[in-house]
C-alpha cells in the first residue's frame, strides 16, 4: 500500500509542478484519495511551505486545491468515517481570501516556474535530479514578435523521446546545436541528464536567449563548458563564435529543432486539417 500510495502522489506531484490543467490531473483512485494518509501525504508533498523549491503560482495552487476538496466532498460515503483533511480545507479557504483579483489577460502574461520530469521511471528517490525547471509564460501564445517564451508540445515530445532508451544514444557524447530553442527545455535535458558533450541553444530573438540563460542558471548549467546560448537568425550569416570553440573548432554532429517558426501566426491553430494530414503522410514516407 505504501509503495502504491507513493507512486500515486509522485505522479500527481510531477503533473502539479508541470502546471497540467487541474481537470486533467491524475488523482489517486477515490478509495485511496479519501484516506487520511493520502491526504496528509498530498498536503505535505504539494502544499506545505518550503517543500517545493520552484512552486506553482498561487492561482494555480488554488485551482488544484479546489479540485481536490471538491473531489473529496463528492467521495464521502460514510460521514462518520470519511473526512476531508483540515489542512487542505483550511489552505483552500486561506488562498481564496488572499488571492487578488487579476484579469485573465494579465494572468496569462505572468511568468511561472514549470518543472518537467523525465517520463520514466516513476521513482521518488531523487526527483530533483530527474527534472528540468523553466521560468516561462505557459499561457502566452506570442509576445514581442516571438513564440519562444513558453514551452510548446513539440519540445516536450522531443525531450521525452531523447530521454527514452531509444533516444538517449542520439545524444550521449555528442556536440549538439538546437535551433529555435525557446525556453531551452530540450537543450537543458541534453546537457544535464543525457550526457551530451556540449550543447548550444540558439534562437532568433535576444529576449528568448536571455530567458534560456536564466533557465540554465535555475538548473545549475551556468558553466559554458557544457552548454551555451547564442542568437541565430534565419537567413543571417553565422557568427564565427557559434561554430568555433576555444581551440578554434566545434564539430556539431547533431542538430535539434522542435516547432521552429518564423511567424507567430503559425502557432495559433491548425488552419487546414487536409494540409496537416498531407504533411504527416509525407513525413512518414
């Protein structure tokens, strides 16, 4: 029971730190969730002050607390035996009172810590060593002419593939350049967890590159020996320092890219299903 409970709470913790939409979170099964032990572990792991180095925003925390308390209220079948944690209920009440009124537009422009965990294995031995944290605006589509201030789905899928047994050999010991790196998620996984010899994260916008530098610092990657950044604009001449190291040579043997876009409008939506289907068919040939 202890191992099963820990796995349920660990999965919820990972999703919570990744700011998964509350209605898409994987809560423990009802029979497990309504036990006092589970509620205590959830409170301690997710909500106790100081337990999380990079906690979500207060608004997101309130939404998750509301989901948990509502789910628990609906699961009560024996009022004398089934109880809702006082810690969870009290924290929800406090957060609702303290939460300032912020418009959805302003809230979407706020930066948040988002922590992405290696998909497998689901262990709790040293979770900090299996993740990458970014400071980004996850609800923002585009700003200042760039779409690189948030992590897009393609970058998550690429990072997940590279972290898999099939993907790791592509990265191990390689010198890598990533185009359109955005928040730097893929490059940081390569540099910190996957054994790349060197990784250069590039983007066409200086503001985006500055945010990658900040994210590198959050993840202990501020040494330029293993990872660096540079502005690389599509169609512009490549600066010599991008391809040369201190010894005058840099042999990149892997180029990575996910959701590389020149126009923010492209990111807005799938505008024509037939075009997408044709593109997917061509890629599979």
